[in-house]
């Protein structure tokens, strides 16, 4: 098996290489193909005792400022495009990881890898921790700004298949993001989607409000990419605010600092739970091969965790489950 990694796409290329090296150590049976500046990559890899990393030199990089479609079509020697082209022709590949431009990653996956048969639009799935120690995914979280009801049903199918693989739950609970829980609430898109989801074989438990996203009641939150991205960024911002407020409270007095010594272990655990680096990246599903879009500022832990996501997608037969779910929804 192989994992392709775009080394140069993110803010911290060195961390991407280090994360790949850690994953290579943990999975010696898997070949890791690192695409990017060859000398730069080799200088870091030699510090690790691994022999299952192959380095492919790429002379160009796609930046966040470029038009995604134009960059994919013209920058054939970029690390991202070269990685996609190798992935496309490799039947032994688990998938690709990139922390580069979101638009370029999603465009490249769609244009070069191609959509699965029957898929209207691929979806970007984001992963968040919940209050009960579990996790929830948001689909779509930014790939499709304007969607149709049939697309959202497919997002639910793909999200359920993904969460089944990640959590082991046989029937993940699906909720439809709305401004209220009543069936008649929401705009035309949401009301029509509600009807379709109610008629599906998914474990659809109804409409949900944004404040319940992290409650642990839901495994899959279904929405269009615009609402999903706002929900995701809002949740991340709230998490940062909570952690900053806790830090300020701890530093506010001597008593608080002493109290922190007794709560240090619990608070460090909370910080780990709220750190997105521990959850890898967003899974882009609906293309013929899976792609993980990591945060631009991902550290080595996030890249190593992204590899674990690809392995779970493979071991959980996510793509086959999606095919079966799409076929069932079309009957």
C-alpha cells in the first residue's frame, strides 16, 4: 500500500515531512511517497531510521493566492499535481494528503482523480470532538457552497460510511442542520432534504440546531458547504476562546495558579481534546480515491493522524459502502 503526501502545500513543510516519517515508522508495511523539494525533504528524512519513504522532486508549488482551476491545469510540475497524477494511476494507493490550498486540493481531486460513479458532488468532511468523549463529522464543510437536496442526501450517505469506519458504530445518527428541530422549519433546501432523508435507510433522527453539534447526540451533521464551513469555523473559534479564557483565569491570581496544579492533568486532557491536530484533516470523499485535506498550519501529529484516517477509510471499506449507499438511494 502507498500513501502520497504533498510536502510543499502547507505553511510548515518541515512538519509535514516529520509527520510522514513518524507514520512511516508506525507503518513499515506501507510505502510513503513524499512529493516536493527533494533536497529539503531528504535532509529531514535522513534523521529518521525508515526505509519505506520514497522522495519525488517537484519544482513548483501552488499557493493560496492562485486560481485553483488555472493552477491545476498549468502547474504540471507542482507537488500537488504530480502527487495527484501518481495517485490516479496507482491501484495500490490508500490516498493522498495535502495541507495546501483547499480550492486546489478539491479541484485537483475532482478533475484528476474523478468522481465516483453516481456521485453528484464530492464532499469535504470535518471531524470534531463531542462532550461525551466521542466525535461528530460535518458534511459538507466547505466544498459545495450551493447545493441541491439530492446532493445533501449523498453527503449523508458518505458521512455515515466515514463515521462507521472511524467510530465502529453500525448505524451513525444523522442530523440535518437547521434553525429549529421542527420538520417545517428552514429554507426550501432544508425542508426538501428533510423529506428525502426521512425516506432513506439512513439513521436519520431529524433536524438539529448548531448549538447541539458537539452534544454527542449526533454522529453526522448534514448541511451545504457554506453553512458547514461557518459552523466549523465558529466551533474552532469558540474552542480557542475557551482555552484562552481558561489560561487568563489561571494566571489571574496566586490561588488560581495553585488550583491549576491540582487540575493540570484534567486541563491538559481538555486541551488535547480540543486541538484539531489530533483529528487529522478533512476527508474529501466522493472521488475515486480518498484525499485528506489537512489544515494549512498542520503540525507533524496532524499529518501522522491523517495517515491513520486513510487507513481507517481503507479498512472500513468506506468507498464500497458509499457505492452501495448511493445505489440504494437511487432506487
